[in-house]
């Protein structure tokens, strides 16, 4: 199984974000109530691998149409701000 790519991330204040590209090797999405990016981290140092593009490692949003056994099956996702929380904008409840 291929992990879906983080196609775009507009949370430019995240340590893993460079030019709206996620460089964490794998991110986790969701808590039981919100499709937030659990990997989001504001720090003064750059995180991740600058030569890699982030993937979705796990998703805890069991009610998302793309979630199968806590794994994302979307072809790719977009991450960004939904109000003041960094969310998976691809999340679609069933």
C-alpha cells in the first residue's frame, strides 16, 4: 500500500513546511473530534527531510470516506487552516 502524499500544506508556520510543501516523512491526521494535523509543530528549527515530500502515515478520522482501517486511501491530501486549527482539508465525513 502506498501512503498518500501531502499534495499541499498552507500552514507555513509549521516547522515541516517549506514553500507550502510538507517535509515530514509521515504525518498523522485526526483526533476523535477533528481532522487536524497532529504532526503540526511550530518551532524555530526546520523539521523533516528537505528532499522528501510528506505522506499520510495514519488517520484517526474513522468517519472519513477515505479511511480504511485507520489508513488514508485518498490519492493525496491538502492540509491547511480551518479557522485556527491546521486540518486535513480533504477530510469528507461519510
